[in-house]
């Protein structure tokens, strides 16, 4: 069995011990680091499937650590989730802007945290970056034929709407920044209006009844399943 690898980066040893115990019981291979620099070195060595990362740490804080991790090519598919006592909105926004897939406040109960980790890792194993057919619940996206169906009902979408939906669905645990969406859907050589993405998102919600396209103000969009 190919066990998923999780790297825990936190300077609080009791937190590392509690998390390690609960996650190992779920069958995960657990690795730990007590600061950002050690965590980056360990991540390069083991290439984890998921990194749970604290914000406030000595030597290198979690935000800077996340930014450096996202620059490492081998870790592009690794999920990074902040697990921090900092619950302020600006801290969470900084986490997403640094490249995190999610942000969890440490007050969360262990059982709920485990369920969230399980869901994150299961979703990433269902959809590959180059998938021709993406199935998420009752939503099916056929890239080859530019077809979308929901609850068995077929939809013919304009190409840009299709491309936008496919991009969001290709990684349901990633927050796609506006700049990345513009580059991948419209291209760098095309000048589009500031509200173009918002308009296309609204149209997708209206046509497909998808209320799970989350807007992260000032950052981008994420498809929540």
C-alpha cells in the first residue's frame, strides 16, 4: 500500500506529538520539523503529499516558509495547509496569498481535523492535472468534447467559460489567483476588462447552479466540493 506522507512543521512539540499520534492512527506516514528551514529541507527530502504548517515560528515564519516551498518544482502538487492559532482575517489572507491550499485554526477538534485531512488527500487522488474527464460529485467535465453535464443534464458553454470551469475543477483544493486565471484562460497577449473573471464566474453559477465557486476577496477563486 502506498501510504500518503504528511509533514508537520510546528515549533510546539506538544502539538507535533498530538498530531503525529492521531494521523499515524489513520495510516499516514508522519514526518516532523520544528522550524521553517528544517521543514523546507525535510520537504525536499521526502516530497510529502500534505504539509501542515504553523504561522508563528522562530528563524523563518510560516508565510515565508510557504512561499519558499511553492518555488520548489518537486513540491508543486504538495498540498500546504496552515494550522495556526492566528484566526485574524489578514493572517488567513496572507496564508492564501503565500500559496496555501487551506487555513485551519488550531482550536479545531482532532476528529474534525482528521476528517478534513482525509478529504483533502482523497480529492487530490481523484483528479490529475492532465485529466481529460473530471468527475466531481454530479458534475462531469469532458475536456476532449468540451461538454459539461450536471445531474445528467448537458450544457454547452462558451469556450472561455468552459476553460475557466475546467481550470478550477483541475485542482479543487487550490486557490487560483486572478493573475493565474487570466494567464491560463485568456493568455498574456489579450487585454481584458478588470471584471471579466467576475462576469464569467457569475455566468457559470447561473447556468450550472454551482454555488461552490468560492470568491476569496482580493486573492482569487476556488471550487469547493
